[in-house]
C-alpha cells in the first residue's frame, strides 16, 4: 500500500484527479450554500459551509504538500472551473423558490392581464407615468419553473416590452397556491356530494 501511495501513477494521476473531483464538489456546494443564504435557510447554509471549507482545506493541503508539481495546480484550477460550471447548472435546475416578474408597457395590457389570470397567475396592474407618457405596470409572483411560460406570454403580447425578473425572498399566500387549495376544496366537496347522492 505504501509503495502504491509513493508511486508515480498515484502522484501524477490518481491524486490530481481526486483533487479535481473534490474541488468540483466543494465549489458546487458553495453555489448551493449561496442559494440557501438568499432564501434565509440558515441551518442548511451552515452545514454546507462546514463541509465546503473542510473539503477545500483538504484540497489546498494536497497542493501545498506538492508545491513543486504543476500538475496539482492544474487539477486544482480545473476543479474550480468545472465546479463553477456545475454549480451554475445546479442553480438553473434548482426549482425551489419564487420570482417576481415586473412588466412596464405603453400598450394596453388588458388582454395580457386576462391571459395571465386565465392561466392561473395572480396579477396586479396599475397605471403609471413614464418618461414619454402613461404606462401600465404589471406585477406577478410565480414559481421559478413557471418564469419561462410567463415571459413567453409577455413576448407574444409585446416583443419589445420592458420586463424584469427578480428573486422573491419571502412570499406569503401566493396566488397560485391559493387557487390550487380552492380547487382541491371544490373537488373534495364535489366528491362528497356525489357520495351523498
């Protein structure tokens, strides 16, 4: 075993590969930790932070112990680069949370508001004054995995419309959850009524 650990295969292939992989893991964990921090999930943020630093310390200690070998530098840097890519991929696939979509348009937005409401989204529409005249401001809070659907509706309505998408840190009584809840209640009442008949 000692002979294997001191072999060239271990020093120049296996250990650098291991450093690369654990860097991918710890940088990806860092991305997830930031997501938890933005959602004010303190306990999970702390847990991920602990293991993230623990893995980082192990990786950097291996590099320092082999400071004369550029292979370890490359493995460390490549792991960080790939970890960033993986972390962003995880963030995109992380369907947890809500987004606030804000739309400002000069065009009459009654048709768009109606379509959004028929699709089950809660919409607030108010009148405002822009730099060049009256505008309509439309706000809606949706689940992250529904953002693309809403943006597609907006683009169909007006391809040049100005809109922004922001993270909603905390949402109470989101409209679509309320709708789902009411629909479930109505379904339950309907089934109960059928049983009584």
